[in-house]
C-alpha cells in the first residue's frame, strides 16, 4: 500500500480515481480509503474524491461516515448527481425527512440540466476552469441563450478574476429571469467584490424581502453595510449570525476587522484572539493582529504560530498568512534574520499562486506616455465635468497616503471615504483588445468626444455619492490611480491630485512585509518590487511634464519632519483654508480600513522611516532593481 501512496502524489486526480475504483471493484475498500487520503493531500478541493470516499464507507456499512463524506462532496461540487442520489437514500432511511427533501430538489435540478451544462458545472467545481469554459461556451454556441449557462459563465469569470464580465452576464441573466434568487445572490456578491456596495446593498435588500432569515443573504447585506460605513447595522447582523454559528471563524474575523476599522482597538484585539482559537481562524486572525502594528505577540503566541506554520497538513494560504505574522512578531523582538526568513518565505509562497508578469505590467503602465502626451491633453483642455469635488491621493501602498488622507479628513470641508473603485472600473470598460492584440486603452481616449468625457466625470461623481457625508470635497485614496492621471484629468479637469511619495527602500520593503487582501501582485518579490517602483517614478515624471502643476508630490519624510509646513502646503494646493484640526489629525474619529489605521490615530509616527535598515544585509536584490533611486 505504501507504494501506492507514494505514486499517488504524482497522479492527476482522474488517474488516482481510476485506481480507487479498481480497488473498490475488488472490494479492497480499506486500501481505497487510504489512497483517497493520499490523493486529498494533492487535491484538497475535489468533491469527486469525497464522493468515492462515501461509496467506500457505504460498501463497508458505515452509513454515518458515508453521509459525512457525501455531504462534503456536494459542498465542494454541488453538481455531483451520484452524491445527491446517495444522500437522498441515506437521509430517507435515517428518518431525516427535510434533508431528504432538500437532496431530492437538488437531484431534480441537476437531472433536468442539459448534460453538457451539468458536466461544465462539475468541471468548474473541480477546478478545471478552462475545460469548463470550453464545454459551456460550446453548448451556448449550439443551443443559444440558457439561464444556467449564463450563470456558469459568470462563475467562470469570477474564478478567473474577470469580475466586470461576470457582472454583465449576471445582469443579463436577471433581465431574463428576475426571480432567479441564486443568480441574484451571486450578482450581489460580485458587486461586493467590485466594491460597488451601494448597488450590492439594494440587491441584498431585495433578496431579504423574500427570505428574511436566509443567513447567506444576511451576511451579504452585512458586508454591503460594512462597505458603505453603516457599521452599527453591519455589527448587528454579524453578531446575530455569530450567535447562531458561534464556531464560525469568518464571522468572528468580520466583527474584529470592523471594530478595528472603527478605532476600537482593544475590543478588536480580543475579537481577533477569539477568532484565532476557532477552527480555520488562526492564519487570518494572527495576520490581522500583526497588521495592527501596535500589537506585540506573546511568547506563547509565537510558539503556537511557529508550530502551526510548520504543521504538515496546513493549507498554503494559512501558511503564508502565518509567515507574514511571524515576520512581524520576530521583527518586534529585534530577531531580524529570523524575521526576514519568514517574510521571504511568506512572499515566495504567495508569489507561487500568482500569474504576475513584470514585463507586461510595466509595459502597460508606460504605454500611457505615448498616448497621453502634453499635446494630446492640451488639445482637450476644458472637456470633462468641471466640478472640483474629488481630491485624489495616489502612489504606491505603504507610502504615507493614509496619513495624508487623515490630515485632509480632519478638515471641515472634506469627507474621508475609502479606496474607491470607480476610476479603475471606468477605465476597465476600455481595456478590451483590438483584433491585432493591441489594448484599446488608452488609445481609445483619442476617439472620445467632449460629451463623453463630461459624461464619464458625471458618472464618477454619481457612483461615489453614497460614500460622501455632505462636505464640498471628498477624498479618493485608491493608490493605483497614478496609472490613469491622464484619464482623471480628462474627465475631471478641476480635481486635485496628490502623489504620496516615500523613500524608495522604505516604501518597497514596507510593501514586501505586507500581505495584501488582493491586488498589488508586484510586491511579493524584491526585484519585482524595485522594478515596479522605478516604473511608477518614471510614469509620475511623465505626468509632471505633461500636466505641469496638476499633481502635488508630498514626500512622507517631509510630513514627518515638518508637519505644519506640509499641512499648510497640502491645504493651499487643495484651495482650503488652514484649520488647526488638521495638525491634530489623530483626534479625528473616522473609520480607517488600511493597515496604517492605528498609526494615524496617534501623533506623527517617526519610527518607520528607517526600519528597513535593520534588514539591509538581505536587501541586495531590491537595491539592484532600484538602481539610482536607492
């Protein structure tokens, strides 16, 4: 049997399953179960493996274990007809009438689907995304529009990260089938992922009017409230759900993050600790505690994290979460060599999941220089929406942008909001490629008319309205908007733009120490981080030449060393009168979502400026990539 176990580590899941079925046909179910355990290490999200496990337990007469296995199978892959059929029979014979009725409904739904779509759904659930897309598109080409086919294509889009396509597909599906609640739920979930919280909230409210007690829909509603800053309502729903599911680590983490966002640091720490004690909660909870920056781990917590990170069964995600947390814990203890080892390991593990191509990313950034020239922008002067409401803060993460945001948000005339997704969303509609493979954006800007630019500016202001609280001006602190300053100028010519800049080594290593929720794929390798920083600087130099005076560069070190002078300079650029509250920004009570939330609730934080020097012996690749910018 050991020989089988060693071989299976190199088996595709189909090959392993064929071997399992061969053993089962010989009634060697014990060996088959052992082989399934080995396969599971390589394919932890395969419902097919659990379906075969259920069949083995059933053959051995272990009906409770069979039920558990089949339940796990349909949890991972809800298109497994054989698992639903088995559950229907097992529930019925166990007297579980309601469960049997539910299994029957699921079985009917699958059996009435066109076989190609059922197969495509199963492929998608098993992680065979490309194969699933080929099957589903093939069916739709031959048979025409089908509601479930559109839904599957949207699910494929979500899996591939193409959320705008998924949103459009689900929108079209709901126009055809407005009562399709599962599709509406997925539509609202996509809107939430795209940070279109106002629209997601409306969809969640519609669902809850139909079924107020549905916990998944309640959770979606709470997330939308959270995103819109309706924290009291979000906490109410999270706590209500947690009372019904007290061992749910995700809910406990959601509450903890919300407490931290509101500035309730002490309560947040206790909530994160509670989440760490729950199954599946340790990685996310310990990383969140590390991100609080002011939190220091106990000896027992460090020992526990080290043991968990090296445990053989830990998932890749949990492992790199713990690596970043351990890097911070050991850095706080001045154990820099060990700290860097964990930071480096965590970054390498996260990088292994990504399909980031530095050459492509850098080329896409610098294509702006060839289109949005000074001549091009001057020829379109006066176009766009003239309202001066937005103040954009752009740059790279970990550059001091949250501090600038907090300073400006302390002014009576300025609303602090979030990292708003509207500019990336407006730009993304132009990012399709032409037949020759060239991107349409930013070249497509030359084809737009004055009324198009004005309409885009008005759309931006309308979409951001739910995040405002009535002040004349508001902040959009999406760092990556530095890529699209030309576009911003064309649609909102009177908007202010601030470039939050931090010294190269401090900024880049600050990013290397940070695990981001999503995006920022350039940060998980020192060389790639340095290259991206250089490209960012080159593009910002272009904007300064093409739009002189349009962008105010604010160096983080200058703000730290001369707060009042920097504040007066920022306010003057924004056309705002000086207010002393901007110097006491740490007293301003507002929600802050970034990892700098604790730092901007204290007076100026000087300690971080030269922290990177503690790791200088290991930063040669970064220095080499940065070149003269060091």
